[in-house]
C-alpha cells in the first residue's frame, strides 16, 4: 500500500524479463460458456502463485509469464477501464503482401532457460483454464546461436536498454487507465529459407540493412526509394523524435516439416509505433516499395493485446 495516498502501487508485469533459451507463445480465444470470462479472470488472478510453484524447481532458470488481453474481451475479463489505444489488430494490405488479423483474446508469453519449465507452466495454466478457452495457436521458440534468427542475422539489435527500456515499453501518466501496462503486438512469420539461401550474403545484407557476420549497420543500398528492413522498422514522429519498442522475437521451426520461422513479439508504450512500422513494411515508404524481407517471410498471424500491470492481475484474486 502506498502510505501517501492509500492506493496499491502499480507494478508492471515482467515485460523486461531477460531473453531466455526457450519460450512458448500461446494464443487463446474465450470459450462460449457464460462464465468463461469469469473463469479466465480467476486463473489470471492466481498467475503469480502458479508461476512461483513451477519456478521453485530451478530459481536460476528465469521462468516468467507475461499475459496480454485483447480488446474484444478486455471489459469482460478485467472489469477495468480501457487503455486509450487498445483496439483489435489492424490488418495491413499492401500491393503484394498482407499482415492478417487472426483470432486471439489472451496471449501467454512463457519463457525460461529450461524447456521443461515452460512446458509445465503451460500445462498447469491450461488445466486450470479448461474449456473457458480454446487454443488458437501454440508456438514453441528457442534461442538460436548468438541471438540470431533463422535467416542468420542478429535479431533485436535496436532494443532499448537501461532507463530507455521502461520509457519505451511502459505506459505512464499520459493514460491513467493504461498506466503501468504495455501494448503487445505479435505475428508469426514463416520463412522461405531455400529461396533466402539462394541470395548472396551481400544481397541479404542489403535487404536487412546490417552485415551478417558482425551486425554492423549499413546505409540503404540500391535505389534511393528502396529502403532496408532496419530503416523501415525505425519509427520517428513528425518532430523527428525516434520511438523505440522492445522486440522479444523467437525463432521456431522443424526441419522435418520444412518449417522455419520467427515469432515477432513487440512491446511498446504507444501502439501506434508498431502499427506505423507495419504500414511502412507492408505498404512501403513510399507506397508500393514494400520491405523486401517480406518476399521471403510470410505473416501467418496477427494480434494486438494489452499487458495490464501485475498489480491489476493480482487484484483479480480478490
């Protein structure tokens, strides 16, 4: 309790949890039972206790679970004021590529340095949720070498650090309803790895905008209106101020099934930052000049969620 004003202090969820060697991204939709929202609320209120009960098996494995709640079920599940920018994922249709919106009401981002801990926490949570939810997508990710994606490039280079991390990800006093929370956008991309590997290293580097071996930033190559991925994903406002997001992307895949992909996980203080990034990638800047990475990476899913403060989730138990 805050002794100065008598209110429970706002405690964010672990948006800044360290990048781990394993993660599970679980997208759920609300069940049709009349009490489904109330049952989800009850389980989310017990989340910290359930997580602790699994984490004690290896306290050094950094087990964490971050929960995002979608716009369509926010009112029913939380019974709390709606964050100012929360709305469903906005599908982006470019001339060539599309960022689709797919079903999803609850997003569980489970991560640890042990795959078995991720598995166990997911199992226990799904047992508790029962038929109050249905699984729309389940993706298990892993850290690949020195934090590279399956295309071979270092991922998350532009992530904020130090004081810049909460400043870029945690909503402040500008929105009382969302204070202490974070906007979360997720997309599941699959890569045409065979076609990508037919490119020369120099061609790949021109598309990404960084060197492959040592991750050095490059100037955009080729025509002046053909921007690299790193340029299109860098967002500045009308005053020239750059706005960061936190990328917790995880590779996933199965060589036996010919599946190779990246699960994009973006946390942001302001949702419009990620939405503008997707517009620039899929529509192009200028329009018609889309991100060339999309010629090799196809978005299968798209969802927008709000990560409420941990203190709000804990209050569900009351």
